[in-house]
C-alpha cells in the first residue's frame, strides 16, 4: 500500500516514536512542581520548546504548545483580535485559508466584527498588492497561510508581512503545511503549526506570538503555557513533536529536490496519460511534495475508492467525495474544476517506483469510472442553434457530463443551456468552459431555486 496523503496526516516518524516512548517514562510528572520528578518533566518540556523554537525561527519565550493546530489557530485569532479591539474589528483573510481560520473569522463576524476575504489567482496564490489593499484603518488582524493545504501553492508571506508591518497590522500565519520544509520568512506576528502534519503525534500544536505583539488570551486564565493554552501539558507528545520536527527538517533539506522531481513527473505525465485533466496550483511556487489534479466526468468518491483498491491512499477536495456535496472552498476560489479532484502528497521516503506504478494504475481507474458514468466522447459538431439540458436533481459530475454531451449537438457559436440545482455546477460549469475553450455566458437564477447556465460553443478554428 502506498500512502500518498501526508498533507492530511504524516505517519509517526521513527524519531517521534522513540522520543514518545522515552518521555512516557520520564515526563509524566507535573512540570510546575519542584520535586525531582517535576524538575525532570520541566527539563524535557524546556528542551522541547527550545528545539521547536529553533526550527520555527523564534525565541523560546514566544512559543507555547497547544492541544492541536486548530486550537492554535483559534487561540491566535481570538487573542490578537481581543488585544486590538480599540483599533477596530476588521479582519483580512485570503479566500483559500484553512477552514479553522475561516471558522474563526466567521465567529468574529457573528459577534459583530467585519471580514474581508481576498480572492486568489487561478494558481491559488494571493496577489500581495491586492491583499495589502484590503487593509483599513480599523483592521485589527490579517491572516495568510504560508502554503495551501489542498494545492500546495506557496503564498507571498514575506511581502505581505512587510506591508502589514508598515501599516501597523499584525499578520497571523497558518504554517501547518510548510513547517517541515523550513522556517516561514518575513516579519510575521503570529504563527501556528500542527505536529501530525510533520510526523509528530496528533494532539500537539504550537503557537508563536512575537514579542511586542499585543495579545490577550481569551477564556479563563491559566498559569501554564503563558496563559495561552490552559491545561496540563502533554509532555510526551510535545517532546515527540519537537524531536520529529527537527528530524524531518533535516531530511526535508536532503530530499526536497527528489520529491520535486517526482511531482514534476506527475505534473507532466498525468495529462498525457489521462485526457481531460487539469493540473491545479502554481507549477513553481509550491511545496515540493504535493500535487493536485482534477479529472473531468469523474465521480470523485469512486475515483478515490478505485485508487484505494489499487493500493494508493490519496485525498481530494472534490465535492463528489463529500456527504454535503459542497465544493472545496479552495477550488471554488481558484475557479478550477472540482470534480474528480485528486491530491497526491508524497512522504519523504517515497520510492520512485511507487510513483511510476501510480501512473500505470491511474488511467485505468479513471477510464472505468468514466465508462460507468457515461462520459461523452468527442465528435463532430451538430447543427442546432440552441439546446437546453434539464439536469435538475443530478449531482456532480452529471451536470457537466450532460453539458459535454449536448455541446456536440450545436453548431460552432451555438449555445447550450444547462438547468441544474446542484450547487457544484456553479463552480464546475465555468471551469469546464475554461478547460475546453468554450465561452461561459453566465447563469440566471430561477424561482424554483435552480439556475440556468448558458454556454456558447467555441467557433471552429
């Protein structure tokens, strides 16, 4: 079995396992106590904090450990906003932030705050000038991830941080996906990470608040972790997290080049082997181990199950793999195809033969799903002026499949109108037009809740 989903959770690193086992015997006592066992636990905690701070690139007294990366995000956003309430209650976020950041922003908005969501380019990258333009006099906090969790695109944190500093606005960075690859550059103010993303144990996060940044922890006070993460410290988990971050960072430096070669191979070969595929994300400014592509006319859940049966564990941002059938907010913001979406994130020790075998297996799995769904076959143009397709009640990817079938029935310059009530159609129909070269005219809402999407077939060359 080839595990290609380390962006979700990396397997426990051997160094983490060793540190965890050792600290279970030595780090069980209360580190705030003065007796021998407490002093031993405190030494382990202090050493782990020093190692983690060195890896992050901050002072030891700026870093605290939390119960999870999500807890770090929520604590960072709430604490920064509370401390700057007199400045204002405006927050700036990118449209592709992790859901934990967007949930924090939504909670703030629900309590009377305001949020500006900055869009991204088709690569998933924020334009630094557009992000900085969203800052206002009443902006209390800006949030920008270091690298995207779904498509791997690296964000311009350093440029944005400099602009935020000039404007007097603290910048919070969700660095969960990138910390294994190196420190986050720039004059950011707050940062969060999660151990299970780099091969540490689940249930350990880290939060950094730079000296001089105004911060007011929310909730009941606690004497532990500078009052920013209440409760008894999980010392064995913390020790394992810090040890694994140091070990993974050393390996990442040595293996990043090889991983980039393998993902470059996938970027080149997948579209050659599988027709109607869109590789998404920035081709250059990206994490070295992560690749995402979307396959038209494919049910994402069936695709992932097929790859699982073939021995590959991958992830997806496709709404077709979700019980809610809501498209990924990242793919929606990028304006790319969400159906049949596959995220491949390679582990550090992956063998090139595993990637080659994935390339051998993928075309057959996609072909099988497409045949089952009745995917269209390209043909000559028809002579109809306009065709209307009733796709009400059909879910992803069927509305797009029906559109692709109908487009062959109209002449060049003719139109196809797809009536659909599937929320995903609003994302995938325009994205399909972009990939196929047809013109997306627009959508008209109907009283029954459905929408009529109009597409004009491209003129003959």
